C-alpha cells in the first residue's frame, strides 16, 4: 500500500483534541493497514517520530430509516503517540 492509501484522514472530535495534549493523534486508516505500516506512514507524511500505535476496529452501527434497517460501514481507527516536543501541524489550527 502507498502512504496516501494507509492514512485516510484525521479524526477531530472533543476526545481526540483532549488527548493531543499528551502527544497522541487519531486517524482513520485503511482496514488492511497494520501498526508498523501506520507508524511508517505517519513518519513519512508528517515528519515526526512515532513512539507507539494503538489500532481498533469500529463496527458499523445499526440504523433505521422508516421500514428499512441497515448498517453504517465498519472502519479502523489508529491512535499514534509521537515523541515529546513534536507536533503535527494539521491539528494545530483546529
């Protein structure tokens, strides 16, 4: 996989902005990506040194619209911890 295919986009929520103070950043990643690939992509794209990576699979939620029942799509989330003193610029303006 290419670097641009591994990290899809950053996740910006209240909880993710709170954990940024401790040097952790959240990303939505490709379902087939593993920890090593995510850490290498973060290093290459943003120019920071990742220390650790936690990955979790998020199941799709059940949604109902009138008489039809369906599910939202499942996805994968990665929380990457970077070295102390480094920052990722795309999160700073939020």
